[in-house]
C-alpha cells in the first residue's frame, strides 16, 4: 500500500515537473516565436527592397544631397596632388594648322574648362580633368583615355544624366557646342547622336589624328536614373579652334 | 674648290650619321607611344599612355624612353606575339581590337597577366613612378583593373574609357544582403527548433 502511494506521489511530482517545463517552453515559444517571425519578415523586407532602393537612390540623392548639384564654380584644392605642383606648360604644334601654340596640361582632378551648349541650356558648366565619381559629382569629366582639349583627335567628355548632362538628350544635329579652357576655345557642331552599349568603345576610342571630334556621353536608361548598360552619345565636329595667348606666371 | 666640296660633303655625312646614331638611341615620348601601338596594346590604352607621357614628357629622359620601348617589346614578344601568331597574325599593328581583347581575356592566364603587371610596376619603380594595379572595385571597369601612376606626388588614376554615368555607381551593399539573408536563415532555423521542441512536449 505504502509502495503504491509512494509510486503515485513520484508520478505526480514527475508530472508536475514535466508540466512545469512545458509551461516554461510554452512561455519561451510565445515570447520567442514572434521575434523570430519578425526577424524573418524584416529580412525578407530588406532583401525585397534592394532593387527598388537602388532604383530610387539617384532620385533620393538628387533631392536630399545638394552637394551633387551645387558648387558650379568651385576651385577646390585637389585631393590628387599637392598644392605646390609646377604648371605644366608646353609649346605644341596644332596638327590642323601646323602653327605653334601653348598648352597648359591640367593635373588629374583639376578644373579644366567650361562647356556651353546654349540650345539645350548647358552654360559654362565646369569640366574637370578625370572622370572619377568625385569629379563627376562636381561637373563634367574629361576622359584621360582621350586627347587633351585642343589636340586633334577624339576629345571625350562624360557627365551624370541627373545633373550636368541632364539636358544632353535634347541635343540635335547642328547645335553649337563650345569648350573653353585657359589656353584655347573650340567651337563644335553636333554631327549625330547615338546610343551604344557600355562595352562598345566605338565612339570613345581614339582616332589617332584621323578624325577631329568631340564625343560627350551619359547614361541612357529608358527614362530612369541609375547605372545602365546603355550610353547616349553626342558626336560633334570641330568648327573653329581659337588659341589664347597664355601668360606663364613667373 | 672641288676639295672643299668633298670635305663639306664628308663633314655633312659625318654629322648626319652622328645625328642618326643619336636618334637611334634617344627616343621620345611619341616613339614610346608608337612602341605601345606596335606591341599590340588596345587603342584606348595607347591613348592613355600618350596622354600621360605628353603631359609628363620632360620627367623622363631619352634613355628612359628607350628602356620603356625595350620593355614593351619584351612583353609583346613574350605574351602578344605567340598568341597573335596562333591567330595567323604576324604584324602586331594589324591586330584588330577584338583580337586584342581575345588575347587579353581568353589566351592569357592569370599568371601571364600578373607577370605583365609586375613588369610594368617594376619598370615604374626604376623611374620613381609608383604604379598601382588592383582588381577593379566596380565591375563597370572595362579593363577589370584599376590603374594609377603617381609621379612627383601627383596621382594619375587611369579612368576606364566608358564610365558609369548614371548616378547609382556604388556597388550593392553586400554586407547588408549577407546580413539580411543570415538573419532570415537563423530566425527560420530558430522557429523550426522551437516548433519541434514544442511538439515533442
């Protein structure tokens, strides 16, 4: 009898312990599961938002980051070279006229000149030497895979489509383009516009003196901002090349 | 008078021969650019070299240009010529851009590419030009490498011929993607474990 009683009480205590652990587990489950589900939902949400975010980012930057659209006339100290670099001035022969002129070679990151296409509202827009992201945020970039402005060959300029080259798409055949630097002013006329793939170097390749032109390009993306595989190019022929008298500082 | 003419002619020939000898060993930046063309470099790379050397032409001596030309020829003979010959091209200056791309991307191994990079970096060191070649951070870079040459403290990054001109030029934040994916996996596993334990009890 006493054995049965003790067995019964043992069973009861085991049952109580078991139900207590069940209670703890159930409590943990109730507390933990919503958190875990919340994390899953958040994770899916974050992953799902990546593409829309990358598409919306350029618009957000345009609206909320005024740095990308201001400082048109800034002459900032370059991060690419010390301030005390010597002026790189050289006498060169203009291959189109065989006349001697003076050219000032800009250092990478330096302000190089201005671009004006009055017909589409681009006026005295700064051109920088190089096409790194930081330079394209400040203006138009001259590609160092092309000839220096003033030299006979293919001069290539690149710009962002949401800022400095936003109006480039409106260029049409016959528009006048002016590039002004410290040593020369060149007037071009738009010959054609083209859309090409980012891996197609046809329009930006050098001509090695065989053709004298200016190529300006920006992203082409079916009415949306952001990185695309297509580029929109405006190809121009030289109308006039005016060299300036360069005064070399002592 | 006849003798004078003979002496003048002899003197002139000596001067011409002398100047030819000098020009044979005293190269210019234009000759270095031509050597890059002849070596089978891609057109935009030739232009990049031309742009760099034109602005810095006085930094290098004629002997250094000679050295550049010799190195370009050496690299070309070792890596470009055999590949071009296999394509049936003997004159490297007649290689098309497509053929050059094929040699660079399909024929050369990673070791070949590294050897060429090392040769150019070491050549730069000899002229006190710090050349850095790193795998391109962005897949938008046509060449696959980011190249920069620092000369007298002035940095000259070589930009790809076609840039990303959309405003979204930053690569996707992989840390965030990995973090979100890991969170989903861990939380999912947690739910499964808790559900299983719950079922057992």
